[in-house]
């Protein structure tokens, strides 16, 4: 293994870790909101979909949406580069 390959692998790992943290943060917020809306610990699909719709439309969450979309696009790009380069 050469050092450029190892650096690229480290970059992929860092982006994947960041994406994982963002995804867990968003998912836990959505499930928490859905549980409050449903009034029970395990919300149904309609409560979760309503929470997702509210999250997508909430202007205060635009930074989180952009970060999640950007890290998803970057991760997909890095994985495609590693598969075809």
C-alpha cells in the first residue's frame, strides 16, 4: 500500500464517520419528534412521515440538511472514485 492510497482511505473513513454522526443525529431527532407527536415510545409510520416532512420544511434545520446532503454526496463520490480508479 502506498501512502496516497492510505491518505485516501483515511479521508473516506473520516467522511463516513462524519456522515454516520449526522445521520444518527437526524434520525434520533426525527424519532423523538414522532414519539412526542404520537404520544408513545414507538411511533407509527404516519407520525414518522409527518416528522420527516416537518424537518424538511423547517428553516432552522437547513444547515443540518445541507450538511447531510453534502456529506452524502462527498461519500458517494469518494466511493465511486475508489471503485473505478
